[in-house]
C-alpha cells in the first residue's frame, strides 16, 4: 500500500502539463533595425543661402528614408501579426 | 488527466497502442476464461484467480483505451499545428524578404532623388546666393531645431 501511494504521488506530481508546440514571433529584418541619424546642421558663420538649402534638403532626404523605414515597420508588424494569428 | 497525457506523450505511438490493446485483450480473455473456469471443479480456483486479475485488467484497459483515443487525437492536433506553424514561418520569411527588397529599392530611389536635388542646388548656386544673405541668427535657429531630435526641450 505504501509503495502504491508513493508511486501514485510520483505520477501525480511529475506530470506538469507542458505545451509541446513552441512558437516564436518572426525576427525583424536588419534593414528595419537601422536608427535614424541626427539631422545635419548648417555650418556656423555661413551667410550663403545655397549652403542652408543644401543642408535642409539633405535633412529632407534623411526624413524620407526614416519615413520609409517607419512605414515598413508598420507593414511588417501588421502582416506578421496576421500570419502569426492565422495559426490556431 | 494532464499528467497522464504528458506521460503518454513521452512514449512512441506504436508502443503505447500495442500496450493498451494488450491490456484490454488480456483483461477480456482472463475475465471470460475465469468466468467459465469457475464452473469446473478442478480448475475453479484458477478461474477465480484469473477473474481476480482479469477484471482489474479489463477496467484498466477500458480506461486506457479512452486515454489512448484522447492522446492520439491530441497528437494529431499537435502535428496539424506544427504543419501550420511551418507554413506560417515560410510565409513570414517571404514577407521579410519582400519588405527587405522593397525598402532597399525605395531607399535607393530616395538617394537618387537626393543626388539630383544636390546637383540642382550646385547648378543654381549663383542665383540662390546672388540676392540673399542669411543672418547668423537664422543659422542658429535652424541648428537648434535640428538638434532638438529626441523630444528634449531647450
């Protein structure tokens, strides 16, 4: 009887229900992990408008690149979430 | 039941099926034989013994058959889920590749536009600088605005 009790206790205590299927959310592409660089500054002391315009347009370009990445992040997350949630 | 299912999951399908079926069959055979043997005088004692072993075996066998059916259904569901996961992983990889390609192409276009813009500035430099002199205060304001990049207040 003692042995049976011990064995039964072992049976009841050992089996922690574990989910046999593991899932991971997909990894983000490296291209999306790029940080936006700091904005360029105009050289102090300059009086030329062309230099100001050059710097400002470079910053505009930088903004467009960062916007692309930001938009891509949203697209990536939305699509991957849909795929992830489709598995039930 | 979770514990039993978990323990069952460690044993291969074929082994567990054979063991459960054998238990049930042995239970049925021993119970029937025991019942008949009981009626004969010389083997009556053995019949009782066979019944004594057979009935618990039969009950355990029935219980395990139920557990086996549940376990097999559970394993089938797991297998189905694993297939779905693999498919979703493949889809995710395709999406990642597509996004990667699209970003590269779009960034390339932005950079090309930038080159064109810079060339236009160089071309129009004389005109741009001809009638306008920028005050140092304007440069300071622009640079302050450029530095305020992470929501830090000045």
